[in-house]
């Protein structure tokens, strides 16, 4: 671990053997992700870096190899040499292989999901829980969690209503806060539509498109171009909005194309004031766009977003607090 400003080494970890590469990963022509990844686990009293890698492992010589995502959690404020992780564990594919897996970081740990319905939580202490058969209660309905957008908060899973098989949509915390009660000002929480065949139907509005720290970003349908909002992961409260949609974040385990922006994760400034996703910068303190400088205003047209399309100060956000 290094200090970002000075580059000073703060801590080093003990060498750790991750899962071995699968045949696909070992084949350079296949293009499967074979390099370990790092995710920041924040939104708690202590931050952790989760180092994870996809591969295969077996419990012992009596068991067959299964595909796993191996995870080790290292405290961000640790100091010293040859430190052991605070927790480590393997999210093991129940059927031997994951079908299009994703890895989603949240304050409660890493959630490993797949299109086939797998959902495995690895917490920062290394505890592994298989929740693949569990339903979630969202907006008064029991539904499957969205395998593309499921984040573990300190109080439970926050996810979309799964619409792959005609789900009701909306989002919220399992058994907790619900999007139907926490729509941004001026936005319809429930969309009503009348048709000849089915009469009047009501569908919860809003879908999560990404997360960072203790926040999720959701897109909401409006009469215009749509709206995106940052919601508190613990309470669902709206912290900031932008009068445009935010691009979906991709958490799938795969090598991203050089021009793909979907794999760029949302990020928080060090003081948690600004949340950045794509071209949007959300000010979580005021809910408004950071005020542009006079020089910047003379060269560029003002942003129309509550989160501006340009960093608040400095090129490429270098001066973010």
C-alpha cells in the first residue's frame, strides 16, 4: 500500500497464492481476464482494499476443481510489513462454473453473481454465504435480485427488482427502504400505463446503474430525457441529482475494450463530497453543480447538469478534495 500523494510505502502484505488459472484464462488467444483486480470497500468505519481473482480451486484432493473468485481484504489504513489479510475466502460456483459472473463491491463486502442465478457474499472477515436461492422483498413484492446490480450494505442487500422475467422494476434494500417512497422531487415514483388488454398497470420507477462507497446511482424515467440521482445506500435518501441519465456500470468479469466506458466504476473524492460517474460529477454536500470559475465560464458553456460534465476544479479532477 502506498500513499497516493508521496508514493511512500505504508504497508506490504504476505505473498498469497490465489486460485489457479482455468484453461480459458491460460489460453492467451481466448482473452479471458487472468489478472487480479482491486476494489475499494468503503462506506464503513474502516476502508478495505479487496484483492480478487477469478480461477479454479478445490477444497482438497478428494474434491473436483470448481470455478471460484478468491478474495482477500486488506485494511486501507494498515502499516507494517508482511501483513496477513483481515479476511479471505473463495466464492465457489455451486455447479462448478459461473455463467457470465460479476463482482460487485459494497460496504458489506463483495457480492459475486452470475446469470445462472448464483449470488455469493464474501464479507471483510472472510465469511462466505451462498444466497443464490434467496428472494428479496422490494416495493411490496418478492422477487429475484438483479444479478447485474446487487450491493451489500451494512444492513442488507440493495438491488433492482429483476426484470429479466417480467419483474416489477424499482429498487431498494431487501425488506428496508423502497424506491417507491424515495423518488427525487418532481419524479413519479410509480409509472401508470393503460392498455386495452391489461387495463391500468403500475410499475415502480427507477433502476440502479452503479454504486460507490455508501451510495448508489439510479436512473429515473421522466417526461423528458430522464434523471439520475445519487441515493444513500443505508436509507435511500436522495443526495444529489442530474437532469440526464447516467450510463450503466458493468461489473462483469471480462476484459474491457479500450474504448468502453461501461467498465469505469463510479468513484468518490477523498472527502466523500463528490461522486463521479462518466461525464457527471455529483456534489453530495449541496446536491448542485460545483460553481464554475470565471475563466472556465468564458471558455465553455455552463453545464446543464446538477452534476456537471466537467471536474469541479483542475483538469481531469486533479484538484478534487
